[in-house]
C-alpha cells in the first residue's frame, strides 16, 4: 500500500498541470472574446492552484505522513476534496463563458452551492482520517517497543 506523502506528492504535480491547462484555456478564451473580459474566467486557475497545489504540496512535506498508509478513508476524503476543487473550477469557467457570451444562467449558482460543501467535507474527512492513521501508527510503534521492568 502506498504512503500518504507519496500520494500527495503525486497530487500536487497533477494539480499543477491542471492549473496550467486552466490558465492556458482561460487566456485563449479571453483572447478570442472580442474585447469582453470575465473575472471568473481570468481567475479560474486559482482554484486548482490555491486549493489543489498548495495543500497537496504542504501535505507531501509533512514527514509524519511518510508512515501513514493511504487508506480508504483518506482516499474518500481526498476524492471529495478534489471533486470540490473541480466543481468550483468548472463553475468559474462556465460562469466566465456565459459572461463573455453576454447572457446569464440561473443554474450557475449550483456549482458554488455544491462545490463548497464538497470541499469542506473532503477536507474534514481527510484530516480526521490522516489523524487517525497517524495515531494508529504511533500506537503500533509504542506496542512494538519492549517494556522494561525495574
């Protein structure tokens, strides 16, 4: 089974690629927008950068996570979190496209209504699962150490 720090190292590299793609997509779409600009389109790259690359990079640096297995509870939390980031990024891009086109859509608000709770739930589940995995690792280590009678 893979360790959590290795998985988070892989995640921040993937998020960096997604950030570059979204930034490039936004720049190209903005260029062909015929002078119409949209802030949600321009700043769409910030969701995967700030909420994806930064946390995953910081978690990959935590030395204590090198001993914590990437268990199913951690995977569920990370999947919820990544889904939240993807939903917010997609919502920002969709809002930008609609604004550049010059119209509105009442359904765009649901990206935000769904994205933020997914992000929060994923964060909480991941942190609790990592804390439990770390505590289990510490307990296993203390159980392996022999007790000395004096």
